[in-house]
């Protein structure tokens, strides 16, 4: 994850060993990270992947990201984070 200088938004990226792919690990990991990141003050996450990558598209949709654009062979997704009540 790479946060912007103001710490309001960050790019999220996950790279898994082939043996861990299609096991639900990414869905579980992102699901666990979302409340933590919101609690740290992040308000928005974004990510990108190669256009046509159906596995990545499914993952992003499952964890609440919305597709925003496609350009240069990449699909861009974004998700708002909400503060977790303390």
C-alpha cells in the first residue's frame, strides 16, 4: 500500500504466489484491512489492474470497489472508507 502525502488516500496492491490464488486469501486480507485503514484515517483506496483480468475484477467488486475508468490497458477502481466508531 502506498499512501498519498496527506495520508487521505492510498493505492492498494496485492501480489500472491500462484498456490495462494483463488483461495479467498485476497478477499479475506482486504476485508480485514478495510476497517483498520479507516481507523488510521484513510478515506479512500484505489487500485488498478490490467483490463480484462476477470479474477481482479471479481475481487474488486467483492470487496466493495467501484470501477472508475479504463485507460492505457489498465482498469482503475476506487473505494471510500468510513471512520470506524471508537
